[in-house]
C-alpha cells in the first residue's frame, strides 16, 4: 500500500522515514476569478532547495498553510505529501510576525532595526514550536530522520527528542547565527540554545555561524565544547551535538535547462526590447526586507546617474521586490521609503516614455526569473547581512551564455563560495559605486572568466550535494561524549 493510501485510510496514520518541518508549507492557496481555489508553489530559497530533496522519498513536509484558523487536511502536491499545521490569527501575530520577525530576525541580522521583546510573543513561540513537535512525533516512523528548518522552530528539536528519542534530529539555519554579544540580548537565550541542543546535528550556512552557536553554548550555558561539538547531558545520558557549515544551494540542472529553452531566451530579448534596449540593464531581485540593502543600492545608482558615470539615457535598473511581512511596521516603512526613492530618481532622470528605475513589487515564476537573469548585464546582490542568498547562485546558473556580471555583498554566505564576483561592502556607497562601474566597464573576456568560475562552483555544489552532505552528517553517529563510536562513518 502506498503512503498516500495509508495516510487517507480512516483510523490510520502513515509514518514517514523522512519528516521535514518548516514554518511554511511549500505552497500557497490562490483563488481564481471564478472563486475556485488551488495550491501554487511558493517562491523562496527553502522551497526551491527542498523540492528536489523530497521527490521520490517516503517523506512528509509539515508546515503552516499561510492562513489563520483550522488546518486543511493533509494533501499531495507535485509528488510531496504535505501536512498543514494550524495557527490562529493571534498566533500569527505573536509567534510569526512578533517573535520570529520582530525579535529574532533583527537580532540575527546585526540589529539593523531594533528588536522588540514581549513575553506574550515568547509564550506563543513556545506553544507553536510544541505543536509542530507533536505533529512531527506523530508522523515519524521508528528511527526516522527528522529535518527541522530555520529560526522559527528553534525549540522544536528538544521537544521532539522528549517525545521521540528514537528518531535522528537535524536542524538547519537558513539565516545568520549572531555573535554571542548580540544573541545574549535575548531574554530567552538559554531556552533557545537548549531547544537547539535537542538536535543531533545542526547545519549552518557559514563556519562563522556554527562557531557563533558553539561559542554561545559555552558562554551562556557553560557547556563543554570542542571542535564544533557541544557536550550535553550528565553521566550515562551524555551525548555530543555537532555543528558545522553546510551551505545551501539550488537545483542547478533544472534552472540551466530552463534558461536554455527557446521560450526563455526569447523572453529575455523581449524584456530588453520593452525597456528600450538599454546600453546597461542592472537587476536586483530580493524580498522586500531591510536586510537586503535595497536602499543602499538605489542611493548608489542615483549618485552614479547624477555624476554621469552611468549613461543617461542608456541605463535601466529593474528592481524586483517580492512582498514580505507587510503587517510588520518596519517592512511597511521600508516599502514607503523605497517607493519614494524610486519616484525621486525617475522624476529627476527619466524621460517621456521611459523610466530609469523599473520597480516591481510582486513575485514571478521561475521562467520569468530565468529570462530576467539572462537579460541583465549586471546583477546587484548587495544585502547588509544574508545567510546565503540563493539569487546570486540562480543568476550565475541561468547565465548559460557565460555572460553578465555579479556584484555581490561580502556580507552574504554566497560570497564565501563565489569569490570571483565583483565583491562590495554595501555600507560603503562610494565603494559600491566603483564596483558597479567596474562590473559594467571590464572587458567581456574578464567578465566571462569570472562567470565561468562561479558557474563551475555552483554546479559542483548543487542542492543535491547540499542535501546529501547534510543527511550524511546527520546520519553519522559520533558516539558518546568520550569520543568512542557507536557506528556510522564520518563525512567531511
């Protein structure tokens, strides 16, 4: 009997060998003009990365559906079993918009905006993490692999361990993990670390993030640490929790194949035509988030236009800003500031029938994004802080012509892999301007050499390599805290 049949049989619960839990399901409910509803694949790095991991496995994805109230019944989408978790309207406000995105997110991103601390938010965070853990425990087969994702579910590993000590628990951090000096500001720093220490293996985007976590365990919990390992428990219950960098990636083969299709290549030419075939097409693609450096980017472009270092007319900057967390005040203010800046730039530099900045506050499908990547002469990926930034990897992968140039912030995880990008400190506006000009003016030969090196790096370290390495490291049993092995093999 298939997993779908068992899961639907009255009175039975199919248990899965692989259980993935994330704050959101990989789909959104959309309503058609006739009132009918359907599920549509969500944008975002996690969804893109995990889609190929889940295909063909006896697995289930647990997450919130994106709507308040009772959870929909479990269902299948694109060959993946999806199990929704319910969140009330108040839990969305307190757990998600509040604690996750107005407390944790600022702390984990260098406190670019102030973090807010509310005990009611923390109580909701605890409650929702426990609910996720209960669903995980119910759906995990004996000895299953449980893979929990990201900062919204940092308490879930310990809750799952309490309920199901037989399963193997991994947790992956998609965003930066802050230095202990910032993390220590959290009133709930100890229970968060204790929640994470319920995992067997913790994966991070950068070695610095893993080191920050281990250092926090040593300084704030006074636990023994050594070489990326934290010792927890006492006596016979002692065990090692391992932390390491396992940088996430993308499905290289499918995106490269998509970029090679005649339809996408024709659409890329159409995009340039619709923008007046500019001499230089600059592109930014981000969630509308204050960590992404969109304001700094716009300031650099505006000054370059005013100084005459960017052709006017002849330069067009397309900024795609996917809507994000629009009920959080900091995000509403950001949108207002960006739209005001775009209006000022176009008011000063645009001409009748054309704009200098094409601002698009919406999301697009994979084919349209691939066409945008192919159309752009220079990709601006300039976050102030980012765990990885998969847009950078998508851009170089889509450039099957070895063309284009990537301007990349040194404060992204991607910079540690894409070292031949045009690297910049986005806080340094003059430096950012110089790097943009260099990316435009360097010879075609230089740009192609840089792009080929980045394309090879991403192709050699695609999403399947990422997932395989994480699961191998999770499966490796490092044994008791005395260093002896209880089985398994090491994967470096």
